[in-house]
C-alpha cells in the first residue's frame, strides 16, 4: 500500500521559514518524480516545485529563489524548504509521487501552512 505522509506545516510570521517533509512508503521512491503542490481557499491546486528521479528541479515562478525542493532517496523522503514566507503562501501543501510514463500517481493528505502576523 502506497503512503505519502507530510509533516512540518504550521503557523509562521511573514519572512519566516519552514521545512516540509514527505515520507513515502510502498513505492520504489528513487524512480518517482516527486512534487509539492498547494491549494489556497477558493483557489485551484497549483504546482509549487518538482524534482525528478535524477534530481532535476522546477519551480513555480512565485516561489523561485525562496523555496527549495530536495530528496533523500535513502530515507524515501522529499523536502520543501520555505524561506521568506509571505501571507500569499498560506495554503494546504500536498506531496505528490508520479512515475513518468505510467498511471501511477499518488497524493499525501496535505499539511497546512499559514503565514500571518
């Protein structure tokens, strides 16, 4: 059974930092493209950052230079480091695992990030 479990969300002041983690089980983690998405109230879910099985990364323009995605294949975990947080970063952040060229696509349950003073 595939599981993606996010952690690390919370309440932080503008300008602050957080690190989100997503631990995967039930998949050959190293083969999967891993991504972080977010959904704010009343808005569509959007891609935040993605990291390929080979370590290539891509970011939403709104987070470039502030957020960093990384992965540790030995720990079956993907991370999202969020710096210089803004109120507009407030959302539920979801972890995604996708095997390129297949139908295998999995989601975590989400973790809330709230940026407020």
